[in-house]
C-alpha cells in the first residue's frame, strides 16, 4: 500500500505528519509526501493533515479535501485501477468533528489531532458503507511517546523542527487553539533529547524548537524543577556542529536563567521568535494575553543587552474588536521604537467559539486592511535599514540549495526557515550544500542579503 501525506498549516503540523508517517511505515505501509492538489502522483490512499486556525487556513484545508475527492471520483470513473481512498485528520477535523463527518460523506475516514498510534488502523480500516470511519476523539490528545517513530517527508533538508510540547494553557480571547489542542502537554525531556540526537545523526544542521508556547515547557511535568533553560542547555550539549533556534517564546519567560542559557553555547543562535500580538496595554488586556503585565520594551532591552545582535521576530494583530485609532497609533509607534528585525501582521479574523467573536464594536474590514498595510510599510523600511547595516560584515550561513552555476541560497542565524529572508551567494568555487559556510555580505534589499563566498 502506498500512502501520500498532505501537510497543511504550521511547522507543528509538519512534525505531526512525520509522526504519522513513522507509524505507517512501521506497520509496513509505504509513505511519501503528497502535494495539496493532485499532481499526477498515484497513491492507494492520501491522508490530509489539516489546519483549523484562521479562516484562510480553514479554506485551504477544505479546498484541498475537495480537490482530492474530485480526483477520487475521476479515478473511479476511469476504472483504471484500485479506487483511491481519502482520509482527513488534524486540527480542522478535531475542531469541527461532527460537522466534518456529516458534510463530507465521501471521505473514507477521519482522525483528530495526534493519535499517532491509531493512524495505521485508520488507513487499514476496511471502510464503512454507512459513512466515513470516524476515529476523532471527543477530547483531543497529542502525546509523543518513547516509541513514537518519526519519518522525514519530502526532500532532505539541513533544517528540521523539534516539537517539545503541544496544547496551550493560555486563554487569549482571539484564539481557538486550546479548544482543539487542549492544555499544555510537554514531551518528556528524554524523548526530546533522543529525537534531537536522531536529527543530528541524520545530518540536520539546524534544529528549530517549536510549541504553542516554548517558554512554558515542562511546567506540567516538572513544575519549576526543569524548564526551557534547562532543556536548551541539554540540547546544546549534544555532540555535533548545529544550530538551535527558538520559536514562539513569550516575554514573561525572559528570566536571568533563560538569558544565561541563551548565551552559554554558540549552538544557540542569536534569534528569538516572540509573538507579541499588540503593544497597547488596553488591547493586551482585551486580548487576555499572558504576561501582559510584563513591560515588553524593558524585556527586549534586557534581551539586547544580554545578547548583542540578537534578531527578533514577532507577529501583530490589527483591527481586533474595539481597537481605536489611538490604540493602533500606540502599536505603530511602539513597533517603530522597537525596530524588530522581522514582523508579520495579520488583520483580525473572527473565529467562532472564541470570546472575541462576541466582542463589539467590530473594526471594518477596510480599516483592518489599511492598518495592516501601514504597519507593514513601516516595517519594510525598518527591515531594509537593518539589513543595509550588515553590508560589509562576514557572517556564517547555512547553505540550503544551489540555484545555478556558482549561485546558492542560504540563511544566516537571523533568518528562520520558511518565514524570514534569505542570503543569495555568489561562489564560483562552490559551497557545501547542507552545511555551514563563511560569506561576506555585499548588498541587501528589503528582506534579503547578498553575499560573496
């Protein structure tokens, strides 16, 4: 049996798809990565790992499911081989479990989030003439065990994601994630460290640490006895030449112990992804953001003092219900003062089942879009200025691909994979793809650097 896995959504979903792939391979099933829309590749079954976070992601998931169901019908009509079976799992199915099963009867079976130990049973299920096989748990559970295998999907890459926890203990009024991922569930440290060692042994040169909130790691397992600072130290102690990069870290976690851990090893890159969402105090209270009592400007000043040259990334939401012109102006002014390296801006999306869905007054869509554009234009200027300041410096990069004769694409420690900028390199003598190199920065633009080996 040959199964294609389609992965939609965030990097945490990418990791879950590889856990599913490992479980299927262990049961004797051939597993490969599949594209969101049928592209001519033939499978006995496809498993679509959906995203259910915001409207755009949900729409993409539904379009992907519909596309594969249409391919299933065309293949059945052609009658040239065994029928294709389509299975759907992940966040969207967990969030809308009853609706999905009811409204998509052509799907052969459903799985919720996680459930790595049950995915092979779903794929091998004989089917049900009364409707789809439904394996979605009422209460979500994403648990990684010591015997949970992980199989890389797609072409080999020098970077990989390491998920150290799932679920979330926060109650942000705009976010539905706790409703379909449940509360924080940290992966035991011995499992995290074993998986990291495995990634390094496979040639991974950059390990990107992810969770809903990495600063909360270990609170459910070890209380205050072992946390993210301790885990960083243990990960950095693994032999090998590789980078460690930390995502989704909340400002309340910037403690002296954390700063000590960040500066203790050259393996830990000078980079931090810190989802702030807003800078106006009244807005943060309405959003019920965790650590909203923490002074963000002081926290970032402490980061920069302890880690000179650290690259900081964040995301902001504009047009949240009740956001006034003055509150948006505070966000705009605060972002200008902070001069962060990378910023993503999202117009507020109404998510059913969240407290903010009932909040009033709503900000008009045109206003939301205008505010997003204004903040992004400001950030583009800041980004261009910061990158221009790096021209003439020598930096270490991770070379990811060759794009032509003597031309390569790489990333610096200030550039996370998939979301940040790139380093475009000219190297007539060649560079080691999948490994580190020293290059001299010769130019820049709004998002990328240009360099000479």
